[in-house]
C-alpha cells in the first residue's frame, strides 16, 4: 500500500464513506470484509459515530482516489474501464492482505 500524507488521515466524512461504499458497488458487509473490520464498524463510520483508524482511512483514501479516476500523478482519467480495473485490483489486494 502506498503511503498517505499525515494531513489526509481521518479526513473522510460519514457521507464520503457512504458514497465510497455505493461507488464501489459493495454491501456494507462486503466493504467491511475487504477492510478487515466488522459490518458494525462500517455502520458506525457511515453514521459518523466513530472515525476509521489511520490504517483504514489510508485504505479508504486509496479507494477514493481510484474511484475518482486519479492516476499516481493526480491527473484525472476518464476511462471507466481503467477505474473499474483498478478498483477490482484494489479489492483483491485488500482481500489478500488479511
């Protein structure tokens, strides 16, 4: 996993987390499994009751960048297939990291 700058840690709002789940096309349970947390934890994030850990936030930010179509230089890519492929690869990496 690439490193995330400190200013990005714990900067996702509950709405942003909910949007990430919807954009990734996952259920809360699937999303939780990929991130290595419980479904209840994801629900708490979505409701704004708790913030994700720094490690989970780094993964969420990585996913957000993929879904927003940003390449490693921060340049927007508009090819949906590229973004979808990156998300699938990210999900596979997260599943193998458990």
